């Protein structure tokens, strides 16, 4: 039976266009999707946009547009960006999709049927940017730690989910790694949160009209975070196509940023358990991306458009840099200067130069793929190290394994000096054939990360003809 791999990114909030930070998450997810497809697994890669909530309605109002008109435009910008970056998603979901809204209502109704929601008056501090209630003890100088703005005091009647009833089971699943949370420090952070007084979870809003109305109270709309989380099940048929849903659920991996950890690692599993559904198998949390040491912010004017970046430096250069330069799971800095340095050193001088040298040599002969040779142990080690790294979601280490093999090939060339050999000799043919075999393996390793480049290399090898430089120097 074919193994399935269901992978998700967050649905991105449509209050602004995509930037290099959102691209970071989706490039990482795309690499994993492509890798698992190469293993002949049945992959379902989901991404999309989160389109409801007070913040969206306000953003639309500021530009004199209706919310639907506003989110249509931003959602299209996300699709265009993912197309340019070669993001091979299987489905792009929008939380304004009819099938999603129907699934959300069914899920909320299930919560009511299970007796795990109740209505109550509520007064608390609320951060509009987080679209979440915050506790006073978590504020820094009275301001939200993520957005630096003072929260509002909100008082209204809402429906609440009995979160406290499910915290014990969620904690046990996390401790046993039945919900695997990585990196380890994030697991410890979640367990620490669970031990605090989280209170019950408000699942509706009374004064937010741009949202999905509750199936049993039209005056209330579903809390935007509950709405967003449910995309992971509505996208695969929850409430509509049970056969497809059962084929893919539970998710094998949720890939998220650290600012939405609580929602995915605590609220989401608790909601699922409450309706009798299995929780996700694994949640991997990456860090924040900064630009030259500063947080990515519209107000600072330092947002970078991934499309413009790709047009200037090349799609595969951008994909490579994002996952090579920054250790996934940790905070990292995006620097245009470093991108240029990586392009020239790693891609133009490293990979590009090796491919050019080997194809120039191979054009002289009819090469044969060599099954065993001096480079074989190096190839085997690179493949082993690469697989271990990518399975552990350590992208930088996976790429490092490929670049060590590039270095091994360069050393092999310098040692054997094929340009000094008689091109009609068996030794020349053996050396070039061995190099060609290694370059082919390098291309296959890089295929999930740099799909266009890998295809160009494999095409040149197949045709035994060198083409134009893969990466002209900047």
C-alpha cells in the first residue's frame, strides 16, 4: 500500500501581500512535498489564505473596498507568488470557500452536540493584530509582545469551548510524542503553557460580521482562529467527502511559525479530541525571519517582495538561500548581501563551475554511467547524510551534504587532471564517466530544493551537451 504524506502550511492572513517571510515557510514545505513525491509517496500539500476577521474588514475599509473584493485581490497575489516560486501545492484553500464554511459549521455543531461549548459573558484584553485574547502577565510594558501595541479591553457575550477538559489528554499525547513537536525547545514551551491557567477558549465573536456565522446563533461568527485551523480538515473533505478525509487524516506534518504555536499545539488538538478526531502527527515550528537584523514590518518599510527578488536573482537562488543560510527551527536573518555572496560562491563557482567542467569533458566521449568507482563511497555518504537531514527537517544540513559531494568532485578532478589525459584512453573515459555519475546524483539531491536547476543539469547529462551557465555571476 502506498504511504501517504499530508503536509500543510498555515493559511496566510490576507491583510497584506506575501513577503519573504511567508515565502520561507512555503519553500520549506515545497521541498518536503517534492522529496516525499520522489519517494513515491501519495503526497497532499495544502496551503491557502485566511480571509475572515475584524482585521481584514478594517484593512478593506482603509482602501475603500468590500472585504470580499479585498481578499480576492490578496489571495490572487499569494497564488501568483507561489507560482513564481515553483510551489507545487496540491490544493490552495480559501477560508471564504463555500465547502470550508460548510465544514466549519458542521464542526461547530458537533462541539455543541458533544456538550463541550457554553455561552457566557466575557471581559478580557484583546490584541486585534494577533486576533487573540492576551493575559496581562504576558504583556511587555503593557503592550503585545509580538506587535508592540496596547491591547483593547473587550466585553461581550461569546460561546466558549471547554478547553480545560482536554488539556490533560493533549499534554499526555505531547509528552509521549504521539503529537510530535519539534524542535525540542518548542515542545517544552508548549508543556509549560499547558501548566499555566489558560482558561477556556472563546470560539465566537459577537461584533465581528465578516466571518462564518454559528449554525445555532446567526448573531455570532466563528472566532477567526478556529475558522482558520479547521481548513486542515475541510480541505480534504471533512463533512463532505468522508472517504477522502479518512484517506489523508491525520495530518503528517503541520509546518508553522513560532508565533502561532499555542493555537496549533494546544487549541487544535483539544478541538479535535473533543469531536473524536485524531490530532496531527507532527508539528514543526520554524523561527522568525528578520531583514538585516530587523523584524519584517510594513511600518519599517523593509518588506521584500519574493517575486521581485526572484526576478532579480533567480527563483532557485532564492529557494536555495532561504534554506541554506538559515537553520530551520531557529530565528534567522535575510540579507541581500549574503544572498549575493552565496549565489557567487556556492552556485556560480561551486555547482555551476563543476557542471560546466564535467559537461565540457563529457562532450568529447560517449560516457557511460559508472556504478562503482573512487567517488562511490562519497556519493553513498552524501545520500545517507542528506536523507537523515531532510527527514529531520534540517534543510541546511541536507544542502551541506550535497555541497560536500561537490567539493569531493572538485578534489577528484584536481587529483586526476582529466584535461591532461588522452581523450581516447580508458582512463579518461572512466574519470569522466565517474564524474558524470556524481553530478547526476547531485542533481537528484538538489531536485526538491532547486527544481529548475536540477532539470537543466539532468537534461544536459541526457543530451551530453553543455548549455549556458547555470548561474551567471552577479
